[in-house]
C-alpha cells in the first residue's frame, strides 16, 4: 500500500525483511523526482510498519528547483 502526494510518499511495509531496500528505493525515487539529494529526504515512522518520506522543508522549494 502506497500513498503519494506532490512532496511525500507513505508506504506500508508488508515484509520487514525488505525494509532497508524498500525504503532506500523510495528515497531514491523521491530524490530523483524532485532533483534533490537523498540527504534532503526525511523518513518518519507514521504507524505500525508504515513510513512517510518527504522533502525536508529547509532545503527544497519545488517551484524553484535549480537544475
């Protein structure tokens, strides 16, 4: 189960043995989509086996991303 908005992704992990690879893939996808470094992606536990990944508010401005 995955829910996406313009600046975040919430993902339910069904198999915790894949947690690191799934979260890493989500961080990579979000950083590529917004042309921002992976270090600018915040990961928060938002429920049991559920994580929300979002852009950090200090760095990213989606309307004025420098290419």
